[in-house]
C-alpha cells in the first residue's frame, strides 16, 4: 500500500516538473576576435546597472579563439538589456587602455554601438528580449 501511494504521488508531480523552469535562451555571438590569446569576457546589463559589471545580470567568460565565440544565457527573464564584451589578451582581468583612455584591447557592444568619447549610452546598445522565444544577437569586437 505504501509503495502504491508513493508511486501515485511521483506520477502526480510529473506535470509540474515538466513545466517548471523552461525559459528562453539568449545566444550572443561575439565576432571578429583577432587571435586566440587570453579570455573573452561578456556582460549582460539591465539599464539600472549599465557600465557596472559587478552588478550585471549575467557575466560569462570563455577562452579566446580567433573568429567568433558564441555565449548562451539560459532562462533569461523578459526585459530590456545591453551587452558588452572585451578580449583580455594579457590576462589581467580588465580592458586595458592607453594614457588617453582609449582601449588597447578588443571591445564591443550589442547593436555594434560605437563609443563617442566614452562608452555608448544604454539605449544605443539596448534590445528587447521577450523571455518566451530564444533570441540570437551578434556584434563585433573593435581593435
């Protein structure tokens, strides 16, 4: 009798398990990585934390490979996001700049938003993600 009740309970929970966490994925392709040196970092921001990687919605990294690298963000909730990425060629964990503040390593933003005297504004790099269907975006690193 106990076995039958346990089995019945297990089968009654199956519909909930199948529908539990099934959100959409965001596939982000970082294009034009110049070489296989170092690491490529990727950050997904909401507007309130744009430019503050420590507060970002998502942070990922992958070994650099020449060409394109695709990152997958699983189960991202619906929202408006912007993405930034850079290639840390010397392994110091940051985007290096020269004495004028100009990056000396590859960097890029969603929508291929271009900086003008500083990083682009959130709205220049922003895109909408409905959280229901998988979405793919891509942008290039600038060197």
